[in-house]
C-alpha cells in the first residue's frame, strides 16, 4: 500500500516521510510491547532534519502534487484577489483519493489482512482526511471570494479567466441575484440618476460601490528565486533574494506571484 503521489519526492524532508512512519509504526512505541510476527520491511535511510528554507527551493510546479496543493491553498488564503484555479491538480488528487479509498475498502474486507495492516490503513485514512480538508478549504476560500467580489469579477475579463467554468457560472448567477435584490428593495425607490450599482466616485474620496480586492493588503512572501529590486513608495527599493521573507503590500508583489517567483506564507 503506497501513496505514490506523496512518496515520489526526491526533495529532502525534515524527518521521516509518511510511508516511512507507517512502515515503522510498530517500532515507534517508547514502551516495549509483545508482538506477533511482523511484516518485513526495508526502510530507506532517513534524511537529516533540515530547515525548509535551508534546502534548495523548488518551483511550485516541480513539487509533488500534495505539496503543490498545500502551497496553492496557502496562496489563495493569503491573496486578496482570486488566483488561477488549479482544476487539473484537484482532479488528479481526487482521483488518487478515490483509488486509495477503494484499496482500503478491499483490504478491510479481506479476512487475510493482518492487524498491523489494519493499523497502517488507519494511518492512511488519517492522511486522506487531511488531504480532503485542504481540498475543501481551498474550494471554500475561492467560493467566499467569488461571492464577496462577484460584481467585480463579472466586470473583469482577466479575472474571469482565472475561474473554472463552474465557478464562473456561480459568480454570474450570484451577481445577478444580488443586483436583482438591490434593484427591487432599494434602487427602485431612488432617483433614476443614482440607480446604478457600479458608480465609481473614488476620485472624490468616496469608496466604490463595487467591492474590489484590497490591493494594498500586506502579505508575507517567501522568494523562490532572486527577483531583483522591488520599487516601493518614495523611490525606495528593496532587493528580493532567493529564500528571503518579507512583509509587503500585495499590489507590489502580485506580478512576481503570477510568475511563480514567490509564494505566500
């Protein structure tokens, strides 16, 4: 039983991998216990613990798919706008989860499955639930942004390109529902000259009626490569070097995020 999509990683990890922990689970107890016959396993040497920032930094797309999912999840939660949907990655992960669930079901129904294998299956199911949680949280985060920024999304073709077909349809329907509710409950009672829902008087210091991303929201970034000098306010410059961490306005780092040069933390 193996999580190929978790274990296929040549990048050193800070401690044993998940499958190494599974294979050594029966030997992890501090108090010796009586054991019956055990399954012989061959365990690869465990890498010495290293800091994530001390090892070579891989671009997101070159990481195992679970690590990719976790980073896209973190990026989505930290960014104020809607990032490109990774539908292909989600489909791959959901397919792997389905295959693993089927394997666990077959092994549970097999009378020859040993007690140790049942314990290993329990650990595998725990890992599967962890992945499902990340998938659900990633999708909930995107759904929250779509509903909060629905009118903005529908007015920006560039943002719509970041959505899946299902997300775009939801944003379109939600935007129509909100507009119909405002029109029937409020706007119909106002003078026709001020009934528009997209009035923008920001040049007069009045917040726009359409909710937009907070572009100046500060975010923590971790540089995956050297990004050169970043222009700040008042002509100041900040050098972004590989492996460095900074707290900066999102609007300043968004181009680097879209090019995969940084990640949000």
